[in-house]
């Protein structure tokens, strides 16, 4: 089992590069955040309201798209 463990690993930069590619994570997006906020992942009331508005907007958009697809499906059945 000694050959199973890879002690060498990849450099941190290489790992970070893969994470950015997979998840689309942009470290620069969080440059304005304080270390405290990042460490404890706290957000302000304004940030929460902004996220709520974004979620509402996306939800309405998805509902409208779904409604449009259902209407198209009904037209095809007729």
C-alpha cells in the first residue's frame, strides 16, 4: 500500500487552477471583502437583499420559461 499514497502532490497553484476551471471561481471577486467576513462568511443586510432580488428575478424567469414550454407542448398536442 506504500505506492497508493501520493506524497508529492501538485503545487498549490495547479490545484487552484483546476478549481477555477471546474467551478468558475474567481478569487478577484472577493478582493473587497474583509478577512473577517471571508473567514466567517458573514454578509451584510444589503448583500442579502441583493441576493434575494437576484433569486426572485431568476425564479420568475424560470417560471416564465416553463410556462412558455408548457404552452408550446399544448399547441403541439392540438
